[in-house]
C-alpha cells in the first residue's frame, strides 16, 4: 500500500504553509515598521530603561501577544508542537549554538566602532542605582529568560517552519534577516542577522528551538554581565 502523501494532501499542506508564511511575514512587517517608527520618535536618553519598571510590564504584554500569534499560526500545521520546535534535542546542538554566540559577539565587537549598534540601542545605565535594584533585576530576567524564549518560539520556531514553503535555505536566511530588522537598529542589523541565521540553521538541523533558546539566553546574559562588570570596574 502506498505510504506517500496524495496530491490532494500535498496541495493542502502547501496551502497551509503558504498561509502561515503570509501571516508570519505580515506580523513581522508590522513589528519592523513599528520598531523603526518608534526609534525615529525617540528624543530622550533611554540609558536608564533598565531601571524603569514599566519596561517589564510593556514587555510582558508584547511577548504574551507574540506567543498567542505564534501558537495561532502553529495550529495551521498538523502537529503544532513540532511546528513550534518544542521538541527534544541532542546535547551537541547546545555546544554548536555557543559557537554561533561567539561568532556573533566577535562580529558585533568588530563592527561596533563603525556601526555603533550597541550605542544606538542605548539601554545600558552608566552606573549602579541601588534604589532601582528591583526594576533592574526584573528587567534583566525579562531580557535573559523571557525574551529569548518568546523570540525563539516566534522567529526560529514557527517562523522557520512557516517559511520552509520557500525552501529550507530561504527560511533560514529570511528568518535571520527579519529577526535582525525587527530590533529597529540598523547598526546592530549585521550581527543580529548573523545570530538569527545561525540559530535558524540549528533549529532546522536539530528540529528544536531549545538549543537556540539556551544560546540566546547566554548571549543576552553576557550583555548583562558585562554591564554589571563595567560598573564594578
């Protein structure tokens, strides 16, 4: 008895993939436009943002919406959990993902004097302020744990899966570029796109977002650690 999918089921699958890709790209288009628009309106110094308790609240609301969108798109596929990349993985992919982290850090450091990507983001306070310790800890937890999970779920999870309608390589590259652009910082686009492409490749090869989440959390955690270290020095 034949085990391959029928032409009808293949067409249905491709239609669902195309619909998922269209929705995902539409949401990303809105996020990118919003990020650059808000960046163009900023007139005040945001270097104290990590001391603002409202940052975590706004982030929690935004991330909750993104998770709901990701889950909604995943329901277009036969197995939503697999579509989101919520699967077990081999430990070697964690170590490979750390190579992506190191490569991204190296590129970011090399390009910073030219592109000033880190300076453009401008979220780092110049000094420690004990009175805002609670807000700093909560915001740091959002940056190190919540943001990486949500972004891996949306960009490497359902994003890569939906974009495979254009081919695996296109899904890897396009999702990475979109990930970089959605941060709304042109100077940070090259290293962030590299980071996104590397983690997308790992997501495809491992069929899981968890190695990318671990690497993403480590990447953001390194940024927070260097900030704290700069205060101590």
